C-alpha cells in the first residue's frame, strides 16, 4: 500500500509515497471530551479503544447509522476537554482524512467504582489520551487554553471566524421536499399554510426544478415563470431557496459546462484530464464534472453566476442550497472523489478533501452578497463543511431517517456543531428517508422548533407531509410549535447576534 491504495474496484496512486502525520496528547485531570463533528453520536465522545476511532472525512452517506464514530458529511477537527473550573481545546488544522483515537484510564469504571476509589483514597487521577492521525499534510495545531468554555469558543472564533449573522427570515420556518412539482404545486403549498393559519417564511426547490438537472436554470414546462413566482412570494413576505450543487452536467449545449471546460476550471485526474463521475445531474448514462473551488478564479466565476443577468429568473428573494458538496461522486471510492485527483496549484485531493465543501459555500455566499452590492445578507445552506464554514451560513445533519433514534440524535449532533462554531444547525423535520408516524412528526416539529435551523424536508419517494395532511387532532400541536418558534424570534435573533460577536453557541 505504499505507492497505491485499492478500495473495492478503485485504485488511488500515491505519487509521493506514503505520508502521514500524527500527534498524541495527554490530558491529566480530564475525563470528558467533546467536539470533532460530524458524528451521529452522543455529545460526550466515547473512548475508542477496541473499536474504530472517530473519523473526519466528508462523505455522502446514504441512510447513516446512529451511535457510531463513522464519518459523515462534514468535519471540524476541534476537540474540547472540560472539567470543573477548566476547559481547553485542541484545533488540529488539517483537511486530509483524519482519525481521532480517544483513550481513558476511567473507561469501564462505574460511578460506584469511582466513588469507592475516592472514599478509600486510592485510584488514579482521571486522564484522557487523544491521538490525532492525518493521511497527509503538516502538524499545525492550536491549543486553546480557556479557562472557561466561552473563552475557548472565543479563541477558536478568533482563529476561524464566528457564525455569520443570518437574515431574520431564515430563522423562521422552512418547508421543503424533493421535489415540489411545478409552479402550481408551490402556490398550492403556500396557500395551504395561509388557509391553515400556519406561519411560513421559506419554500424550497430541489433538483427537479432545473432544466434537465442543469444548475442555474429552470425547467421550462414546470417553472416557466420563475420571476413571477418569486415576486408573488415576496409580495407575501416569503422567500424561496433553490438547489445549486457543485457537480456540472457534461453536456456540450449547457453554457455552464462549456465555459468551465473552456477556462480549464474543473478538477483534473492524475493524467491531466477533467475529472468526471456520476452524480445527480449526470447519473448513468451521463457524467458530471467537478469545478475546482480551490482555484480563486473558479470561486470568482461561481460568485458571478448569481448575478441577476446570469442566473435568469432569479431575484433578491431567491437564496441557495449547496448539497452533495463533500464532493459526492456516485461512481467514486466511498461515493467521493479519488484521492489522486489534482487541484489548482498541483495539490492532490487527498490533501484538501475536507475543504471542498467550505470553498463551495464561500463562493456561493460571496455571489449572493455581490448581487445586492453588499446591501443584503446571504442565506446559504451547505451539507459539507470544515472549520470556518460558519462564516458563510447554515448547515444541517444530512439525510436522516424518520425514526425516533434520529430525532433523539439530532440534539447532541446540533450541540456538537455549536461547540465547533457551527451555530446555525438543524435536522430535517420528520426525517428525510421513510415516512414518520403522526406522533413522531408532531414530536419532531416540537423539538425542531428549538433548533437554530428549522426546516421540514423529505425524500422523493416519501408520502407528502405538509402539516395539514396530519390527522386533524395532530395539527393543533404542530401549529402551536410553529407559533412558539415565531413568538421567540427576537430571542433567537439576539442569541445569533451574541454568537456572531463572541462565538457563544445559540443552542446550548
């Protein structure tokens, strides 16, 4: 495995040979450690001896499991250790695949056993061992010395930036599914919220709204008058979000693809050709190519595409969702890009993998700021993230499932995001996959109303689940949860302002 690595049918070359870095930290007196999102696990990190370490490697995971250290959509290599009167942080600044092994000399001891040790005057001082291992890169590590949790978060914010202050509308309720079918469907859903006296701020469109799944376009049959639709919603103080993903359909007649290819702005294979793979727009028999967002020229071009004369049919009330930006490659190893793909400046993908989604998020937010001349704040939701993504907008917990465990895990997941600076976080209300029962759907609304990002979303194959489709006795508690959220908007907005200024999490 020194000069190449094989995963199932895929082989990645290692032109520079094996390269990895690691460092061990001993934390005397500390028994509890937190952070390193994203994992569908408890807030407190578990010792990993005898099992897999926590993995940080941004992946498109289909129907992820809960209570495991497996890698998910985003990565922040920030770990916090906490005990009474002292908190510290370790920020391991490395965007390659990273593993975090946690050991503890108190693992396996019961509370009674610890108490007995204390009463007998024996027992050792609690100590946690943390081992960081990254596939490539250099050792670049910051120790954040607190002593209070708020101090650690402020120190981390001074390094990576704090949460961008969101526009007020984005703290309201968002209604989404894959996919609202056409303009009439969107208008009927919006009217349904009005008729049932349910508050709503934002309606979302997934990939089917575009012309042949070509981003920055509209399906001429389903959405022939997008500007009029957006103006209709804006007149009722509502906005829309459309999806714009970073994989571009390989189609000679598609302006976006033709321009990126002509400018040489795609990620390259190790042989110097444009890297292609299957993803949502180009699923078999077609292909997608992947813009190289590590290239400043590419980010500049992407930002320019959100101008009203470039993104035809868009208005100031249209905002953006960046999905599949791990990057997701259905035909690639672990559903992502080959590690020996080559980016701007000759960097291998293995070196910068976890940064890709952050750069997509960055360029999209810049495009929204630029289109209004800096007058309006952007709203961009991203699935993949890295340290610093909080400067560009919101994140969510990805493709969850309609079951009670996924509702339960959304709370520690969002708390963990907040500890790592990503304060604008939520989980798909009701679960993305499968169909929730009425009680689960109601309980998810009640929990989701107290998470910073509040959006219902569902898979293409699920039953429609707008709130008024619930049995009649279940609608009033959903209405009450929505109205409670809106009654508390001044509190949410103030909490986001404090977070923007000091790094203090909104959900805590």
